[in-house]
């Protein structure tokens, strides 16, 4: 996500931090680099100009010049202004969805065809159910694409929300009003209305969505935009913003765009906050947008808070506590425990999703590794363990040549793969043994020797 921009800016940040003194000359050079990085990332020129002017003004201010480490102070200014560019100045409440109306709270989704609007409705329904504990109903007003109605029904069922059926012979306004009536009668907290998109902006489309808006009076009108279309995203955003009272923006396909300029431009052009970002094709690939954290990510500082949140969602805390207690009282770390650990990794969304949230230097270190291959390796190991008998999982030491051949055949892999997995299990087992008694302190001391940052 935003790879090119992050790489360029991370280098500039590194240079800035090393500056003991800031002069007009070296500050101008750094700002030139930042400017070029933003323009190459497809950020709109007006947004770049305003950003550079604000950073330049503050870079020569007392706060930076008078600092003991001016280079680091300047990095702080750049991060703050980048966050402002993405909407931090609107306040934390601006990026939150509003539910301040008599239920159901109505969310109207607008955008061109092909931007991932229908999938985003499913992702949003999942987010609202799991994160906000809301009862959600979805409905499709896209009467021009019968496949769109079926697609929304499918994704809605996958995420466990309720779906209100519609047919291509109905009018979008009638569909929206019927869905609203159903949602009220069945005590839904939220109604999400998916609207028709066109391949380009046209007057009929704008009139139709404006009519739906007038009929149901949504509390949230979200503009869904594809981050990969660059400058075109800005023109589309402008047209929708003029036709509808937008309350926020959802950026899709942010993971597929190495430039990501739309993420930094749309808020500036519309004046509306970015509320969500689509970060993968999976139905859990929607993140609440936080300008401060995204600014840190873009500057190569990572998003450790998001990493912790992924861990919180993916890790079974009770299972982890049970395992810790089992090891503490002398219990054996067996293959069932090892499989559970692999499952936790899968629940956290895969290796690439985690690496994307690490600071730049860690991403570069991981860059040579094939994250897709690592995820496949985890899936293969789970398959191998699933091919074992309960006795083999409880006592892996009984797995000899004949058993290895049977397990390999059951998992559809070579015997070498089984050997490799058993070796990795042994490494994990050895580490677990160190956790008994005072082993934890010994382990921390040995890690300090390897990682100077822990001293």
C-alpha cells in the first residue's frame, strides 16, 4: 500500500532526522524531495502546494529551529501536516459514522461502476456487526445490473447481515422506501443502500441518486472511490460532491495502488473526511481510516497500533492464557498447541497484511521474503497436522518413517515437507521449554544480546 510514496518519503525522513542544523538551503532541498514524491504519487497539485507551503512556514518557525534536534522536529511537522491533509484537522469524530437518528440509521453508498461499491457494502455490514454490534440490513437499488443485486445478496449472507430483496423492474426510490419500512418493522439498527453506478458521470445517474437521497434522508452519504484511478478520482469526487451532500469518503483498492495519491487528494478536494479504506479483497479488508496513523504509515513509521488491533481481533486470549498455564505447570507443548498457534497467524490476516503495518526498516528487511509463500507454508503445515492421528498430535515423537509417509500422502505433500514441519515444531517446543520457571528472564536476556534496542 502506497509503496512508492512510502519508500521516497522514508528516505527523506531519514535524512531529516540526521540534520543537526536546519538551514534554508537543506530545508528547501528536503521539501523539494517531498514535493516530487507527492506529485509522482498522483497527489493533486493544489493539495501539494498547500501542504508544502504549510510545512515550509512551520519549518522556519521557533518550534523547529529552537529544538535540540531540529531534524526530528521537522519530521514531526511533516507528519502533522500530512495527517492534516488527510483530514486530521476535522477532528477524530469526523471519521466516525454517525448513528444519531431514530433507528435505522441510513447509509447511502454512491460512486461509479467498478469501484468496488457492492463489495464495500458487504465489508461495511461486517464491520458494523462485529465492531459496533449493530443489526444491519442491506438493499440494492442497482436495477440496471441484475448481477449486482445477486452479488450484494451473496456478500451480505457471507457476513451474516440481513438482505432486503429487490428486482430490476422496480424504481430505486420505491426499493429504498420499501427497505426502510422493513428495517423499521424488524428493528434494524442500520440500513445500507447500494446505488447504481455508471461507467462515467452522467446527469440521469446524478438525478436518480439525488431522488433516493431526498426520499430516505440518509444520515451518512458515503462516496466510494477507487484509489487506483489517480487524478480521475479527484474529478469524480468533485462531481459527486456538487450533486450530493456527502458526509464522507471510502477509498477502495488502497492495497493495489503503489502510488495512492487519491488517498491524499480526495479529502482536500471534497472537504469531506475519509471514513474507511479498503485494504484487501477479503470481506474483513475494511479499516476505519485514521489520518494520524495513515500519515505515520506513509512516512515509513509503520502503524503499530493497527498491528496491535489485528492481534487483538485474531488472537484467542483465553487459548493463549490456557497454553501459558499449561507450560508453566510443566505440561507438554504438543502438535495440537502448534496447530493452534498457526491458526492464530491465519486469523491475523496473513503475513503481508502484518508486514504492511511495520516501520519501513522492518518492511525492507522482510522485502526479500515471499509473503505469499510464507502464507502457503502455514496452510501446508496445518494440512500436515490435520493428517495426523490424535495419538500422533499428542506425542509427535512416535512419528517415524512409516507414519511420515502416511501423513505426507494424506496431506498431499512430500515426506521432506513433513520433516521440515516437525523440525519447526521442535524449534517451537524448545522455545516453550525455556519459558518454564525462570526461563522467561533467561530468554529476554539472550534476546537483549541480539537486539540492542532492548537494552
